C-alpha cells in the first residue's frame, strides 16, 4: 500500500471541505445536505475530502436495508450517504479505499447509531465505483442515466424535482449510475438483490476517469503498470 498508510483522516469544518470539493470534485459542486466531513491529510496538507450526510434521494432509501426498526425516524438516524469524495493527484494509489475504511471506523466508534452507508458512482461522468468495491461495498443497482443533463451553455447538472435550471434543449448524457451499500452493522440485511460486479461489464456500464473500459481491461492495465 506504500505511502497510503501514512494518510491521516480526521473531521474537518464544512467550509474547508466544501472549498476543496468545489475545486477537486469532477462536478465542481457540493451537496448542501452534507453534515459530516472528513479530511485526508498527507505530509501535513489536505489532499482529500469525504462528505457524508442524509440521502439526496429519500424516496426509496429506507427500504433498502432492514435493521429491525419500524419507526421511520429511527431508520433515518441509522444511515448516511457518502455523497461527495474528492482527492487531488498528490495522494498515492489505493488512498481512496484506505480513507473510506478509516472514515467507517471513525463513524462506528463515534456514531454507533449509524448502521449502514449508501453511495452512488456516476459512471456517466466519472467512474463505476472501483473504490467502493475495494472498500467492501455491495453493488445493488445499475441504472441507465436519467438525471444528468448537459445544458445549452455546456454546463452539466442533475435534473431533480427541485432543479432551478432551464432544461429546454438540454441533452441527457448517456451512461449509468451505480448504487452501493455498506453494512456497518452486519446484523442488518440488504433487502434488494446484490449484483455480481461482472454485471457492470454485462450491461456495458464500465467506466474509469470518464472513459469506457471493462473491469477485465482495467485489471490488464493495472498488471501492465505493476
């Protein structure tokens, strides 16, 4: 793992986290619901941010995991969405999965009421979730993109019920969005089918750094670089 072992992960203020996300996340945008921010430090400088918070899409989230609770308010308090992760190029290989693992340990220790995590990979613009698979998340959905649009001015935005953008003549981008779940409390149960990672290739949903690539092709590239 090399220098990735030297990374220090700790809670940071929202202002610092949001400034970093705006600069280094491919979307250039923060999620206003984020309320727990971890900074990833190497050589005493901030080189990565993970922002957690309530889920962005509340419509179907609660039914994804059975924790044994019946009260919806209790269920909301049991989960978080990792809704932004951004790193600069200074961090070495394997840093992202290590940072996620440390953040999960910190959540488990300091917020024991949190039983599971949710996150989405945007294979329309960025990647299909390599870091989530490496971090032990389960793949539970592969959806064709229906929310990411390119506006007439060239900007790329998500179309939601509360969107304030003008979507006239906007172009829906081709691609996929993958859903991942991580159970902190292993007594909980994922209630939707868990998909094999090979399904990503079967559906042509593989992407890495904005370029189409299969999982097998990615492994070959890694082997060539080793």
